[in-house]
C-alpha cells in the first residue's frame, strides 16, 4: 500500500471528500447536523486528503485559524480499517508543517473527553501520542454527554 497526503483545492471536491469519509465514521460522527456543518466548513478551509494507491481516499483533515497564534484542526477522520497504519501521523505532520509555514505557534484540536466513548478514548490516546497536551475540558460546549477536551501542541 502506498499512501500520500494531498491538499485539495476545489470546494466541491473538498465537500464531497468530507461527506464521503464522515458518513463512514458513525462511531465518531453520528450527529447529522454536525456532519453537515463539517462538510460546509470543508469547502472554505484548507483540506488534506489521505490517499492510498494513488486513488482511494481514506481520510482527510481541515484546518482553521482560531487566533492569530493558533491553528485548529476543525475535523479529522480516517476510515477505521486504515487506523494504526501511520496515516493519521502523516496527516498531523502535514498539518503541523502547514501551520508553522503560516506563522502559527500552537495547534489545537477538540475532541470528546476521555471516559465517555471507547472510540474517542482511542482518539485521545492518538493525539497525546502525537504530542498534544490537555489544555481544558469544557463540559457543556457541545452538550453534557459529549464534554469537549481541548488539546494543544506547541509548534
């Protein structure tokens, strides 16, 4: 299996990638309104696709500016059958490079706090392994059953 991370520029293509991938990740993205919002954001934000064998898109991430010093991963998803193969790591390295080039000193990501869902516990472990540090938990940012964990990584 060969893999590459490619930045996608066309708004319609970015939306389609986001919709296709997120629709296959119900354990992480099971709220239709949230998927619609991420797909809508995708057309306007920088997006990188994870492509294997030069044609199959198995994941993506988008990045937005959250402050003059901080880039934020708006959404990131990789199909489960491709987890633990280094693709998420490649995607994070691409995003950190982009963020540094654009003058950001921090990268942040929001996810569901540990201890609520097994899938998100694994997500938390991934971000921590990548060097993200726990910043704060917002218990009701999304809703009470999905407390928001904010992670940051110095660039």
